[in-house]
C-alpha cells in the first residue's frame, strides 16, 4: 500500500488489514501486525485515501 493512494474498503480488507475502533479521530484506522494505517473518506464516497502509516507502538503512546 502506498501513501496518498485511494482504496476501497474491500481492497483494504484484501491486504489483510483489520478495522480498529477509535474515538476522537476523524479517520478510519486499520492495523496489521506492527503497523497502523490511517485512511480518510474521500467526498463521502466508499473510497479511502491512505494518509499515514505508523508503528503500532507509537499509536498507543
């Protein structure tokens, strides 16, 4: 997956990412192994733009 690329929710799930519930963040968050992926919804369409990937350890800080 590449930052600033667009993906459907099915494509995201096909990469093996699991949705992660979050509060107070306007983003759809998925995790896979040691990485956390942040997506934003594009214009109320079912397409998400990947804008950040961080280490899971950093996410919990």
